[in-house]
C-alpha cells in the first residue's frame, strides 16, 4: 500500500483529486476608515448612529438641529456603519447619507409620521 494513504489528512485531497495542502497563516490588519453621517429634512425627533468601537456602541441625538452631520473613525472587521433616523408624530421627511472614506456608501429617504429610516452599510460594500 502506498505510504500516502496511511495519512488520514490526505483523504480530502484524494476525494477532490488533489494532494492535501495547508495555507500558512496570514496576519490580517484590521481596517481603519472614516464614516460621515449626514441628515437633512424636517420633523426629525431622534438620530442614532454606530460608533464602530469594540463595544458596538451607538450614540443618540434627541431633537437634532438640521442639517446634521458627524464624522466617526471606525476600525475592525466587525465595524458596520449604521444610521437610524426617527420622524416625530407630526410627520416630516428626511434624507440620510452615509459616506465611508469620502465615498457615498448609502442614501436613504423617508416621509410620514412616526416613520423610521435605517441606513446600514454592508461590510465590503465599497471594495
């Protein structure tokens, strides 16, 4: 019997027709990027946005003055830019923009009374 078959790790290669191999570990560097959140419109009662830190924290702003804008520095593979805008009971309309490193990644609009707009940028959306 061929010595190769005595190694159980070769079975994966045998099934696919290729010899088994491993890829050396590569140290990956967590990405760092700037996220700009921007909101304009009328009737906004609350804005909340992801900070992108290790705790997946979020910050809320009650009754913001519009137009509203903030920039946060995010890092890590789990950091996901997210912006939520709540319109009050009196109604209104809103347009939200999320930019990553200066490039528009998501634009959301909403109109009505007690409406919520949520913009979430999928990881890798700008790659």
